[in-house]
């Protein structure tokens, strides 16, 4: 679908779509799509629900990247009919409240950035196990010795575990396989036969934690997975294990992980997000202990990024908002509304 698919005035469309927040640098993609369908676009940088209420009272649709939109905000958004998330996860939106209020919530299916996240997971893994950061820092400081990255273990024959086996996790498995690792995974929502057909051994969660030399988290953030990797879980991992998280930061307890890395309970960690999720804070300071540990690598929740994926997710979110506001069903609904709520 292109912006011209929504001809101005084609269905008598009018109203306002508000970008609650974004860090894309411009809103040209969204503006082209919205204006082609007859909508006015407003771009804001909301960091609190009070900001959302202040700027969004007249909005018919809202696009949000990091801004939290809960029940309190929704109660003060009388015109809002759709909240479209730039991304897949919708934990920043109170979906139950939206459903009660007749607000459609949409997201972007994983395929908009699946390859990027899988590539990033493998890059973090290899950087951690080959001690790339340590070598680079030592070399820049004038130390030219292979010992500056020791110890490093051969990959072939080691156990590569994955928590979750959805579409992205499957791509990670495909990328890891040529390194000669043994692939194991735990996902209570995927049949064991599916894993075996992909050449992955299904295991219980405790076995995944205890047996993995490398453990990649690629699972959704839910009440069950929040702080799933706490002090007790990390203590059951191998002391030589490397933990990689390309899912949501709060699945891992930052405090517990910092303690485990400091005390060499595990060898290293490579994370694409922190539990505190800095992008969702108004004034963030880099005082998290994980940012100062030599055996931790942290990237700024960038696993999904490529120039192509950014264009895709911006287009998807805006088109979903326009579809709902012009009486069309969304392609990726998160909630189901009753017939008199559409």
C-alpha cells in the first residue's frame, strides 16, 4: 500500500492523527500518508500521560513509539478511535481499557524487522563470546596481545539455547546453526514436533537455563516473563555462560544481572535494552551498573533498526490508523471490538 491508496476526501475523511512521540527525526512518511487520506497530522514528543492528554484531546488517532497511553489518558481522549503502535509490543498501551472504550489498538507484525533482530542477536553473541569489545579497547589503549581477550572458547560443539521459538527466534536458530552449535529451545506455546523439525531440541525451562553455554532471550514480555531472569535463575546458569537479550529489557533483572556479572556467576551478557528502558524516560542518566562492567555489552534497543525497517514500521502504523479512521478493518488488530464499537 502507498499513500496514494488513500485519496483525499475519498470517503469524506477528515480529522487529526497525532504522533504522541517518535525519534525518527522527521514525520514526512506519516504526513504524506495522513494528508493523502484527508487527515491533519500533529507531531508531539509526549513523555507522560499528562502530555498525551494535553496534546491529544482532539486527536482521532494516535501513533506512539514509546509514550505510555493508559486508562487515565484514554478517559480524556474523547475523539480517539485508534492507537497504532510503532512496533510489535503493546505493553505501553492499556489494551483492556482501550477495548472498554471502543478504541482499536494496532501493532506491526514482527516481519517488519525480523531479519534485523536476528542479525543483531548473532552480532551480540559473537561480540560477547569472541570478546570483541575487550580486544578493541585494549588495542586502542596500546595493548597488542591475544591474551587481552582471554579466555575464549571454541563455538563448535557448544550448546546454544533460545528462550522462545517464534518467527525471529527461528531466524536466530538458522543463523547460529552453521557455527556447529547444538540448538535447544524452550517455548511452552510451540509444539515439540515443530522444534524438532527445525533441528532444535525442545527442553524444559530449567534445562535451558542449566545446559546452555549461550542463551538468547527472544520471548515476549508478559507478567510471567517479567524478571524471569532473576538472581535465582542466573545462579543456575553455567559460570562460563553468555546471556543475550534481544527481547524486552524487563525480562532480565538489571540488579541481579549486574551482581551475577560482578561475581562471575555467569561470564558475560549482551543486551539490546535495559530493564529501565531509557527511551521511555524524560531525563535518563547512564548510571546503570551494567553500563560500567567490562563483561557487559549494551546497545540502545537498536536491534530492529535498518533504514528499510524504519520506513516499513512508520508506513504500517500510519496506514493502520488511516484504515480504522476510514472505516476499514486493520491488518494487525491487537484487540477485538464489538460491532457497535467499530
